[in-house]
């Protein structure tokens, strides 16, 4: 089920059989190269090749016992044009299933080893349009926005367990987002990679808590976040001091100009075009001119970024001249690295060298914007934390942590900017590797935010040298990120990230898609295999789960959210049962299903399989529908 793509068509169906069915295969024409083989190598091969506009709309199946096991003995597939393929031997037990109107055969589900034991047809709507990761989902200050999906990698565990991160309450006895109260402190909810709660630990999907108590993790043993990530700013700043200022200056300004050109074009296409002065007035209302460009110019000049963002006259004079030139000659400036340096030279921001011009040209030729997006985001992270400290000077670390964890920056901006690096990552990485890189970048921002919150404090929880500290980190601003394309960003991030067991974070709001793509649905073993469904960002706020049993025994499904059991659902053999909740109750947590089934002496026990997925928040209500298969296992 997880490999089915809406809109795909089959080019052929192959059946192998003699006395019974040995194997079944389907070849997809679109997307090309997809092939599904089930069963062994015995029997005679029969192939039906489908022509243009032809599809399978009927399946006849016969079954019987062979020894103590049920086997499929006969199969026949018929197309909408009357062509067919069949193999095997007919029996007394048979059924014919036909596609609903407007549907076609898209794939199979069932059981097979050296022969086919069980088989079902997956019908897909003809002409349905698949949701693709790279679909355009609107625009932002950086340009095109693609789908934000959980993807397949964030739920992958790197060890056998992890200790759950703990943080103190804030002044109002509140926990940061992703944490729950535990005695005198807050403890992290189990993340997607380790969704099973085991006292003060979290363990991987399908694992057993009793067994884990005996064995402790190795790589994820750091319970204190700062221990695992100490020195991130020192390490980056050390690298920055040895970097070439001219190159990083140019790279920063290129990013700002690209963003400014996009912003100005948006204004010109949504409002009447005016004189340079009128467009300049509009531009000055954007963060690009109010924050990003002045910060970039300070970096170029080698002067401090003031904590209050009240820039000197020379900085604002340079900013005004650059903005005017961008309004008049934006495309021409971005046509070459030499033109960028000419602009900076004319406004007295930098003196370039031949080497730095060549390096900037190489970066511009890659059309990379990912590095600049991340650098801009880092500036805003620093300024956001600084603003909280300035407006609430008596706020404790824990107050700042709670406020930041629930801010737009964490809930929306970081997920969006890191996700849009996927556009570039997918141009030279597999989808799996691109998701891994994006997830690593998000963890990097978690490290940066935590150290910004905690570094400027003494053991007494009081701030020391706050102004000097923020002058340093503001001038740092991860300036060198702007000069990196994604091929080197992954290296930078990997230098500072150690696996920890904090809550799943920086996922943001998720766009429409199948549960496998959008919410990272994953089943282990056979209990729930074949489950499927869809997530919609806009909806009525409901979570509808439909349990369909093809089991021979009554079972109980345990539903967990964030590691805590929230419901038990009894599903009798062969029955269908519905369970409903809301997005608001389950959002920002892992939904985890475990099944309890009677053993040979009638006692119920876990094992046999599990299912997990992420339930996101949605400002538009959201709607989650999941069909959960209850299989014999």
C-alpha cells in the first residue's frame, strides 16, 4: 500500500501457476520502473500486456486448503477491453471482485512466500492526481514553497533507546512545547524515532520495555542538552574568524538582493507601479530592508550589530543606495558576481579581490538560496531571543524557553525555511538523503536556540554581560551559512549535532498527502500492514480511525499519544470498528498503535506488530482519516 501512487497505470500483469498460483506480478507504466513481485518461481508464466487506455477492472480468485494452510489456486484478470489472463486450477471456493465505477487495479495486498496464500486487489481512481513533494504550495519571502511533509527519515532510530530530556518549569509552572509535567520538572514526550515510553527512557517502535530495562543506550545517553552540544558558537566563530570576509559579504548581499527583488516584484504585480521613491517606501516596510540588509552590511563593514537594531547613519545610507539600485537594476546586478562587487564597492561596503569574485560567481551559478535562507533565519532566531530578554529583563531561562518553544519562529518559520532547502537537495540527492539532510538542519536550529537561551547565564540563573554577549552572537549570525550551498551545509550541521531524546520539533504544519508521505506512517511486522489513509491541512479538525479486521480472533488495540495510553479499542474478528478524536487533542504528538491478541491458551499479549505516525497541528483545522487493517499475526 505504501508504494501505490495515485494516477499510476499498469503496463502488464503476470501470473505464474499450474496446480495452484505460484506468483503474481504487476508492472507500472507510470511512474516507470515500478514493479511488484509476490510469490515464488514455480509454475508457468502468463502475461497480459495492457494497451493505451486499457486497465484491469475485474479479478476472479479461487482458493482451497493444501495441507493445513489455505492457498490461492486460480486467478483471472479481465481488462475494460475484454482481454484477460489466467492461471491455476479452479476450486469450489471462489469470488469475483470488480472495480468500483471510475477505478482501476493499482496493486495487490496479501500473503505470499513460495506460493500465493492470500490476495486482494487495490483499486485506485482513474485520473486521480498524486500529491507530489515538489508541488507548488504558495510563496514566501524566499520564493516558491513546496509541500512540507514529515517524510521517512525523522522516525528512524539511531540507537536502542534514549533517556528523556528534562527541563524545569517556568515561573508559571508551565512546560515548554513537547514536554509534560513529571514531579518537580518537565520531561520530554517520546519522539517519533523512539515512540514507546519506558519509564524515563524512550525505545524504538515495536520494542519491549521490559527487555530494554536490562540494556541501556550508548550513543543517546546524554540527558543534559548542553553537554552534548557544548561549544557550538565557539566552534563556528572560530571558523568564521578565518573565513574570507569579502566572499561571505557578497554571498550575504546576494541572498538579500534576491529576496528584495522578489518582494518588490510581488508589490508591483499586486499594486500600481510607482516612482522609485514610492517603491522605496514600500520596500522599507519589509524585514528584508529593516533587518536583513543592515545586518549584512554590518558584516561587510566589520562593525557590531547593535542589540536594539538601531543602525548607524553610514549603514543606513549604504542600505538606501543598495535598495535604490535593486529597484532600478535588480536583474542586472544578479547577472554576475563582478556586478555584485561593483555595487558594494560603489556604496563603500567592500573592496573585492579576483579570488573572491570567482568564488561568488561559482556560488551564484549554483542558483543556491538554501544557505541564505538558513542564515537569515538564524539572524531572526538571535534577534527573537534578544527581544525577549530586552522586553522582559527579569525573565528566567525557563520562561524564555517556554515562550520561544511556542513562538511562530519555532512553530512555522524554521520548519518552512528548512523544508524549502529540499528543492535544492532533491536536485542531487535521493529523496531519502534529502529528508535526512533537512532533519539534520532542523536539529541544528534546536541546538542554536537552546544555547542562545542558556549561554548568557550564571549558575544562579542571572544574565551576565548581556549586551556584550548579543553583540558577539549578532555579529556572528552564522554569516558563513550564506556562502554555503547545500552540499556543504550538511557538513556544517553534522559537526555540532549529537543524538538526544528531546521531543520531536520543528515539523510545522503539514500539507496534504497520503499518511505514508505526509505524516510518516510506518508499520512493523504484520499486525497492521496494509493500513492507509490521508491527511488534509484544511478540515473539520477530526481524526477518524476505522479498524477493519480480517483476523480470526478478537483483539484489543491500544492507542498511545505522546507515549501515554489514551484509549483501548476492542475489534472483534471480521468486524469494522470506528474510533474518533480531534486534531487539537492529538496534535504535535506521535500516535502509536499496539495490538493485544489471545495466544494459544487464550491469554492476550502484545507483539505481532505496531503502527506509528505524526499528528500535526493545523491553523486550518486539519482532518486525518486512517483505515487500519487488523491482520492475522
